[in-house]
C-alpha cells in the first residue's frame, strides 16, 4: 500500500528536524552530551580543560622523553592522556569524599527521619510490624507519643470529647492493633461503650450506672489506657543510649571516607585500568627507544677448584662420600651399592636371610 503524499511530506518535515547539528561546532558539543567522567574511551571526547592539560603535558613529555619516531610520539601522547586521567580520578575521588563527609551528618539524621516516615505511612497496612519498628529508635517513639498526645487531647477536650471511628482506628494503629480484630481489643470495647454500646463490657464495669454515667466511665477508662501507653513509651525513650546515637552520627563523616556504591566501585575499576595502561605504554615506549629493561642478575660464583665436602651421613663401607655424591640421586645409588657389599644391609643389622644361614 503506497504512502499518502500528505503523510510522506509530514514524515520528511519531521525527519528534517531530528538530524542533529550540522555545523562542526555543534557536532563537537553533541559528542560530549553523554560524557560522564572521561575515564574510559580513546580520549576523543574530553572537556576543553582536560584537552588543554593533555596538550601541555604532551609537550613537556616530548622534551623529557625525546621520542625517536612517530610510534614513540604516539605512545607519549597516550602516556599524557593516561596521566591526565589518573589525576582526574584522584581529584574526583577526593572531591567526592569531601562532599560526602560534609553532608554525612545531615544525611544520617535525614535517613533516620525517613525511616520513621516510611513506617508511619505503612502503619495502617501492617500495624503490628510498623508500630514495633517505630519503637526501635527515639525518633519513632517520639512520633508515636505525638499522635497519642493528640488523641488524648481530642478525648479530653474541654468542650466535650471529639472521638469518632477514625480516631479509634488511629489509636489501635499506634498500639499495633487493628480495630476490627476479633476478639475486640480493650480500646475498641471502651470506644463502643462511649457511644452507648455496652454489650462487650462486663457487668462489674459500670453495670450499676445509668447510660450517660456509664459512657463517662468508659471515657475515663480510655483516657487511663492512653496514659498507660504514653508512660510506657516515655520509659522506652529514656532507655535509649542517646550518647551512642550521637557518636554514631559523628562517625558518619569517617564512614563516608569509603564509598561502597556501584558508581564508586566502577570509578576505582577505571582508575586501576588506567594505571595498568600507563605502565604498559611506558614499557612499550622503552622497548621502542631501545632501552634495556632492568633485570636482576645473580652474583657471579668464583671459578677454581671446588673444595671436596663430605656427607654428614657415614658410608657403611667406611669410605667417605665425595662431593660427587652430594646429588641425592647419586648419594642414594652410592648407599645402595655399599649395601650390596655389606651383608648387614644399610641399617647395620644382618638381614633375616643371613641370620637364618
């Protein structure tokens, strides 16, 4: 099916808008759009500052190393590039560590507060789990206390309690409970009694009172329940070692000295690869320049007559073993030969066959 002329013309117009830059200056800029650190690649796409630094270093290295031919000059150019990359890597790491150390304490505090916000936002979905986790650090306990104090203020309001199902549900979540769980919790029973539903109360719990006094009794009992929970949380907050938390916050800057993130690990990998490439280029340059590699030479041994040394093991035949028997193989052969001559064998004792004869 042929494409309609109008659609073909629209396609051509759209294509003409997305062909990229045409001038050389625009192409040079677009080549660096995806540049992140410049620690890899052939060094074609580099910031202007790095390109200028490489040119200066190349001129200095040419004067110092005096390459003999074009291949050697190319190696000097590569050495200049790799040396610049190593400097960039070291500078990048130092600046990154300084930045992390400067923000470490603030990020430590923010992370603890973010943990509180996360567990509090999910407390309605999993009240038992998230209420328990909020009790693991002081910031979480303070958040629970703040909500309980607000609920208590609504319950004991001067103009009459402002208690409804939403506040009852919120109280249950702070306690790590669900209001609809069966059997009903004490907070649910008292909340229902405040609304005039006494069927879950025992007879001795205000059973001799009228409806309004009994509802007032349920409100007082619910206030006592909230006060008990507030006292427990305050005791838990006082049990935390705040000095240890402060030390942990102060040590956050020292922990930032090492960055275990994947980006930092990849940067260290690039740095190691650059260092290996630099040593390889230096080696190839020396080979082209004709420089002899420095090798370790063993000290020369003085020639002349070698003093004959005897073995520390005596020959069973009584003759001393010469230096030719210092070789383990020859020494074993000498012992075996002498053993055949001596009927007592190498141990000095007669063999069983000789004793029988």
